[in-house]
C-alpha cells in the first residue's frame, strides 16, 4: 500500500519560523509493556489545520497526551514553537498547547463560565481588567459572550463544548488540539462549532472519526495506524484513496463522496 506523501501547503508561513508542532521519532510503551507509538514523525506549520485520523487503538490519544507532557519518557522528541516538551518547560508548554478533551465535563469544574475561562489565565498571573478582557475575548471567539455568570452545568452540551474551547483559547495557545470535537453534537451545534473553528486564527490539530468534518475543516490529514503515521497529505486525497481507507479501517458515511464534497 502506497502512503499518500503529497507536499504540505505551508507556503503561507515563514519557512524559517519554527513549526507550531514538531514530532520526531516519537515512540512510547505504557508501563505494562504495551507499545502504543513506534516512531511518529510529522510537523505542523503555524496556522495549519490538520486532522488526525485513525482506527480505535491506533495511538491517537497516546500521541495527544505527549503534546503537553502528560505522557513522556519514551524515545523521540516533541517541540512546540521550538520549545521541547518536558522537564522545566512543562508550565510554558501547558500554556502553549491547548487540549480540548472529548468530554467538556472533564474540563469545566467551576461554579460559573467566567471562573472556568479565567482559571488558566489567573493561574498564569493575569488579574483585574486584563483578566476580564481575556475572558471576554475568549468567550466572544466561541459565540458565548454574555454567558459569563451562568453555571456550566446549566448549558447545553454544545455550549459546554464551546466553553471548553474558550478555556483553552483564553491561554492564547500556539496550537489548539481537539479530541473528537464533533462527537455528541446535534447537527446545528456541529455546524456552529465548525464555523467557530474555521474563523480562529490558530494552528489546529483535530483528532476525529467524523471524516466529513475533517474534510470540511482541515486541508491536511494524518493517518495514524498501529502507532505510526501511515499517510500524510491533502485530506481530500486521503479520503478518496479507497485502498488506504480500507487498510486503516476508515469508513466514509454512506453516499459521501470526498471528491465532490471537497470542491469549493
Ligand atoms: N494506560 C494504558 N496502559 C496500557 N495500554 C494502553 C493504555 N492506554 C492505551 N493503551 C493501549 O495503547 C494503544 C493506543 O491507545 P490509544 O492511544 O488510546 O488509541 P486511540 O486513541 O487511537 O484509540 C491501544 O492498544 C490501547 O489499548
Ligand atoms: Mg482515543
């Protein structure tokens, strides 16, 4: 099987600038000896939106947990805007890498939306009007301005996911990493989140099983399979490669044609 290795469009970015994310030779085994990553290499230029696709058990979550140093200690390196993940850089890396977990209820734990969104920036030392402004801006970016005083648990699931995105944007991250952002969203909320993500001026890495969402939002896709990058190229080409898709248990929704859907 021939992996897709088309060149990545990073002409919009300064090639001399450090990549938002650079993963090199990353290998990792869990303490029980189960090896999940076997040498992962890729680079995400600043401003790119990249989908991370792959079957269950491929190592996607394991990879994501390496991006801000929750997991580490295996072989290889991860750098974020030139800064190596791990050790004394951990606090700065946690600020630079904004991970939106699959379940917003893992991320929202304060009595009000304001306190949840302010939590990270306040911990980083922001106070007073600066903090208020940061919170307001993050909520505006996700269309949740005016919800500051609401308890997160009174919001809809889609609204909670957007607030979870705001908690991460409030840190002004170098890269936004989303784990299954469209899961459990009704069609209207799914669409609203897509519009929000498309409008953000930030590098995005999006783990998803929602292949139409990947095509709509991410010009480039990576396929992670059995702990290695099996393909890296334009999303429309990857989704259109039937043999590749079958080999990695990726299935398009019935009747969905990426060659047609991918056209502007
Ligand atoms: N805590 C753990 N201990 C041992 N093995 C694990 C652990 N977490 C995940 N794994 C294994 O590592 C592999 C990759 O898992 P994961 O990164 O969760 O894949 P994905 O997110 O792509 O579904 C799987 O085989 C999984 O069973
Ligand atoms: Mg996972």
